[in-house]
C-alpha cells in the first residue's frame, strides 16, 4: 500500500475528480478483498493502462488513494469525499435538468458530466432544495447526502428474476442514451411493473410485460442493468 507523503493536498483537477469517481463506482468490497484494478479503470475511461498507472501514482502521492500494483486501488477518506461530492453534484444536476429544464433522461448524463466540476456547494444545495430534496435521480440512483453518506437498497437485477414474478423497476445503471431511448420506446420507466414472460436459453433475450399491457423483448445484458424490487 502507498505511504502518505504530503501533509497538504493539491486541489484536485477535473481529471483527478473523474478518476476518483470511477474508482468509487468500480469498488466492490463485498465481492473481493482486492482493490480496483488498473485495467478496469482504463476500460471505463477509454484510456491506456499506462496512462491510468501514471495518474494513480499522482493520486497516491496526494493521499487520495491507496495504490499497490498487485493489490489494486482503494480510496482514502479524502478521495472518497471528493468522489461522493462529484456523484452528488452529478445526480442533482441530472434531476434538475429533467425536472426544471425539460430534458429527457437520455440527454442529461453528458451535460451533468461537464457541469458537475464547476458548481459550488451552495448552488448544488439550493438546486436540491428547490427540487424538494429528492432522494434519487431520474434513473433511480440514490443521491448522496451532503456529508457523503448514501442510501443502499436491496435490489436485484431483472436478469435474475424468475418467470411470472412481478417486480418494480427501481434503478437503471450506467446505460447509454440509445439504450435509455429504447426503454422509453417500450414504456419502461422508474416505477414500472414488470413480469418476465419468457427467456431464451444461454442468457438470451427476455420477453417482458410492462405495466400489464406492453409486451417487448430486451437483451440479457440490458436486463442485468435494470435493478428491481419484489412486489
């Protein structure tokens, strides 16, 4: 693990904030005792592993992460605080764009990705209060509190639900605008009631019924990203 070297940390750049946010999203302490792997960060950010390694060394020197080549990466308390701030900014921005400016849920990610780095804490708090202090963004992702704490829910991927078991869509994780537009076209939104009517073998497409009236097919990979609660 890296050792602390600096007593005064540099203010993180936009690139540093992006790395810290991605590391947080890739952490899976419940599945592995190792940290986030360099190749996974490189894949999410679409950059080379060499570039990621260089950036991780800088973040470790500033004590935003703990980094060891064979262990992987984990956030320090200060790194996690920045990651949660970026996630809070992003999700409040997405909600504001939808609720106040009329954006569609497939249009907000790119806008929020840019703006999240430039908002003051005061402005973000005012936006959140103006929205009625929502707990989740338009895709069902929880909005962290101002202190960085975040709600966790016991949700299951739709892909793991048995046939004819009614469930409710609660969250859609990390989907492209094209996929979100497809979900809209089949009348699927947060709160929709879903029943799987059939599934092709070998992780093939699922035939789903939405809100007791719309019958459509979705692929298994997309079903994995739809997080549902049992009715």
